[in-house]
């Protein structure tokens, strides 16, 4: 299994989440985050915004679903402008359900 973490624009949250659910991936965790990328923030009317608000979407999927999930996120989160986000994929060694103490992998 893999953990897909996507940092996206906040205004793209609904489009991404609806598309993931429609494709059969209803479970995800969303976290409001702040940060900056290669562009080092934003300058608007002489004001420098060093860190911009974004949203991190985290979802655990089978190895075979990673490309599908990443494609959905890229399609729905893209505006074509700098700052659209990044996707990180990492292995998941174990999953436990807290209420049942059951190991799922």
C-alpha cells in the first residue's frame, strides 16, 4: 500500500474530493497547511506573502491505484499556474484501526 499526500490549492478541494469519491476512493484526510514552493511565495501590490494557504489531502491506496489517484488529483487540482501543488507517494508498512486495535495489513 502507498500513502499519497497531495498539497493543493484550497479552492480545488471540492473538485478533487468529489472526483476521488466518484472513482471509488471515499476515504481521505484533509489538513489545512501553509507553505511556499519554488516561487517563494507571492508578491501582490508590493506586499510579499511568504507562505500561502494550501490543503493537504492524504489517502492510502493499493499499489495498483497510485497512478489513478495521482491522475485524478492532477486533473482536478490543475489551474496551469505556479502554485498548483505537489504530490508525494510513500510506502505504508502498517495500518491499525484504533477502535478495534486490528492490524489491517
